[in-house]
């Protein structure tokens, strides 16, 4: 009788060890599969890029067509395991309402689609740059910046990731211009509908990080008017560039602000050329800033960060003649391109890192206060110790819970008081 407890303990310990061994083996197998998949995607991605140079060249002028209509589409061999993917070039509208071509990536799970089509996550990516070559879809791995991609595919969602006009397909930059960014996000979903094998439905969740937060918030504000055939169920953002006046005022004193401004100023000069003389907008720059801006505007944030710092660091405090957020005509233009001019009538998820030094927590607090004042249903989450780059990943667990509830038609109670 005295030996029985020891035997039971030994058996339980043996079972736990066996379970631990199985778990470790599963992790090793999954890790090996993911590693092999990463190698495969890199090799196939390199092969994909060989043909991309011609794929992204479109006729000029662009043949007429409706917004969201496809100009060109091709499959992507390096799609993640268990999915199919395509690059697509489609028509969208710029700030003036003119037709322009834009590029996007569409990814769907290999599982059978629902009868009414797959629901869509329309992804708005954070800043990669403002030059044509900085498009996420041009990367060897065009999927790596889509935060939450694997989780969304496992849940049966299609994912549509727009580059924004000026990225991928040569065109004028749309950097931090809310309307053309939003148009391109919505039109990318329209274009995905025309890919028969993708089996896309009309239900859409908008999801964006940083610059992509601005893009999808504008898309949420404009969807009913611009793309009424789409049913936007909700919009989720992480560290969104929602209020450009606060963003620019907070950041113009550091290297991030100099970089952001170097991307935005040429884009705004082109977009508002009929409204303002070039000199009116360029007057905000010091002589050193005016000299450096064209070079910085051609650099991609993720691949040329050191080169950007080498130019921007000496200009900190000497890039602009005053705060653009309080200097006309920039004050007006930044306000026009800030989210919140129209109420959002679908549930909104907001995630914000409290260690974010780019989109300051106070700026997001102010935007959430505006949403609450407009009677928007908001789920607001703050994350201690999380910086700007990790805001979307930190938000994902809560965002996925919110997503399931919104998709089921039972969104969480608002955190607005």
C-alpha cells in the first residue's frame, strides 16, 4: 500500500514527460515546416520578381474603366503554405478624381469558400516609403508586412493588401493623402472580386497600422458613398496616423518627423498643384531641407534606413522654418487629411502602444475621444511597453477577439464613457 502513491506519481510524471516530448516534437516539426516554407517562398519570390518589371508597367494614358476594374493579374508562386495569391493591377481614383493604376496583393486560404464568398480583411500597411520601388508587393516576400496574415487565413478570411497609388505602379505619390489611399484600399477589394478563383464576398473588415490606419479610417468614412456595394462591418487600427496635425507637430523635431515630411511634401505639392503654387508649399522648408527632400523622398524606409538617417539627422531642428501644423497652407492640408471629418458608423478597434514615440499615445487618446463624441462604438486597448513598430502585433490577440465578435454580429460594448 505504501508503494502505490509512488507508482502513481511515477506514472503521472511519465505521462507528463511523454506529453512534453510530443509537444516539443510538434513545435520542432511546425518550426521545420515554417522554415522550409520561408526558404521556398524566398526562392520562388526571387523568381517572381524577374517578371515584375514588366508586370507593373501600364499603358499611358490608362484605358478607361470603372474604379476597381482589373488592368492585369498574375498568380504568385511563393504564396504561404495552404493559400493561393495573386498580384493585381487595377484602376482607382486620385485626389482629383482622375483614373490611376494601383497594385495590390490578394491572398486566400485553400479551404473551400462559403456559398456567399469569403469575407475580406482589407489591409493598410504602415509607411514603407513614397517612391515607386518601395511597394510591399515588390518585396521578395510580399506577405511579410501583412500583420495577422496567417491568423486571418486560418479563420477563412481573404486578405487584400493595397500598395497605395504611387507605390508599385509608377504614378504620383499618395503618401498621407487620405482620399486616394482610401480609394485604393476599397478598389483593391473590388478588384479581388473579379478574380474568380478567389471567391471573394462583400463583407469587409478594414485593418491598418500607422499610415495604414489613416488609409482604412478614411476608407471607413467614405465606403458608403464610394463603394456602396461593399459591406464594411468594422475597422481596426493600430497606432493610427489619424490626426496629421498632432503627428507632424509631435515628430517634426526628430528624425521620424523629418523623414515623414520628406515623403509628404512632394506628394502634397503634386496633389495640390492646382490649388497652391509650388513655392507656397515648399516655403516651409529651410534651404537645407529643400536640398535634401528630393533625395530622401526616393529612399525606402525599410531598406535604406541608414542612408535616410545620414541625411536627416543633421537636419533635425533645421529642416523646416516652422511647425507645419500651425503654418498655412500646411495647417489646412494636414487637417483635411486627418481622420474624423465624417462619423464612422461601424465598430472601431483601436490599439495603441504606450511606449510609442512616433504616434504618441496622447494623439490616439484625442482621436478616440473624437470617435466617442461622434457616438462611434469603440474598443480601445492600450499596451504598456509597446513601441510603434510592434503596435499591430501587440494588438492582434485583442483584435482577433473583436473581429470574431463583429463578424458574428455581436460587437463588444463600447469603451466610450
